[in-house]
C-alpha cells in the first residue's frame, strides 16, 4: 500500500510529543531506540559517520550471529484502542529487517518493562521491505497501554507509528475539573475547514506547543469566509473556561475567534465565546457564564491563520461521567 489509509488521521498514541516513551530494547548498538517515536519524519544525511558507522535517524541493532530476534517496548503516551500501525524503514536499504510483528498489553499503574505480561498479538509476523512505509490495519478492539515491536532477525526501523483512539482511565478523571476538549480525555476532531499547514488534532494534544508547526494552521483565505474546526467533547459536560492559545503564531494568528457549543442529544446550541479579538503569540483565557450542557464545540477563526491549542475546561455531567466510565469498561 502506497497511499496512507484513513486511520492514519487518528492520533499517534505512541508519539513522543504526546508522552510516549521507548522504555526498553534488547539492543541499540547502531542507532538509539528513542528515535522510533520521534514526531518528525526520518531524515538522512550522507557521510555522517560516528564511531559505530553511519548515523541513522531510527532504531538499529547489530548483525545477529546466532538465532533470535530483536525487540523494543513502547509505553503509549495516550493509552487507547489501536486501529493501525505504521512500520517505516526509511533510508534502511541494506540493513532493514525482513519481518516484524507487534504485540500489545494493558497494564495498571507504572510497571517496569520486566513486569509487563499478557502480551497479545495485534500484528502477526509480516514481511517488510527497505526504505518504505508499511501500513498494517489492526483489528483488536480493546484498550492498550504498551506495545512491543519485534524485528526478525535484526536491522533498522526508522519510525513506529501507533494510530488509534485514546481512552481515558476514569479513575484518573476529576469529574468537576477537566479539559473537556483534551485528546487524552477522549475528545476528538470531527471536522474542519482547512488544515493546509497543520493538523487540527494538534489543537487538543497534550502539553504546550513548542514551535508553530505543532499547532493548527490554515492556508491564507482570498474570499469572504472564515476557517473553523469542530471538537466532540470527551463526554457531555458544562464548559466553564475557554483557553485559546496563539503561542508562536506571530504574523499569522487569527484576528478574531468565537466558540459555539451544541448538545447533540437535544439539538440545542449556544455561544461559549462571542467573536473576540485575539493577539499574536498569546494564551487567552475567558470565563464562560453559560451553564448549558454540551457534547460538541465549534471554534471559528476570522478570517484564517493558526492556533497552538484549544482548551475547554469544565465539569462532566452525571451522564458524562457514565459515558467515560462505560467506554473504559467496554474496552478493558
């Protein structure tokens, strides 16, 4: 498959940018395991030799002289349901592994790599080629916290992407105070007008954006319209505080923005934030006086531009807490 499937538009649950970590590998002599989950696409520079050979932007093990295979364990930054994995062997041409498999497990708390058990196969041993992306759809339908990549027998992998839907642990949710629009709490993007320069999913990602490229940015408009993005909240709730962050957007921040919420169960709509002027490179925070319940929120920016993060702080309704709890239990 050469064209990326639709599930690659979902969040990368393993990415370092959302808190993922490569917690163990049995070998990384030629290239560090941490490269596996870096967000940027792999790069290659000719004649960049270190003490152990060409420096690769990926994970590479030594040549095996005995039977066996090499493995790396990744703790997902966003535990959730895996819909597909991408194994990218970019620039590994004569040193890629001919086969790979992926297993996953669900663990409570913060176990060490040695304590992880009950691995389930989500991708059976599959053939790989050199210097290309391999797309594998995953049919498992439960919540996982860790994945284990096995390569046969050795070699190099540039990136491992684990795409899926985050599922929050209700035990770690404070129902009266949480970001209803946070990816890690179960919110998702349901639509947007444009994502020419940056994915709208970045708006609801964990943490602060460190550069402009980690936000959502649209193309320059040459008409009388405006750009927008819609978020399905983690669960039904009441929005109390809205944060619109234009950090790093200095010459291309929107001039104004507004937020409108709706309750998909009743069809009711209401303003969370009327059209309000924004400043470049600024975290804006606005109190919300409405007490209405919402399941979705739409951010409109005028006329176009970029934004680093959107936060909608508030509280879950009784039904909202039930939704998050049942989602977790159904996938445990």
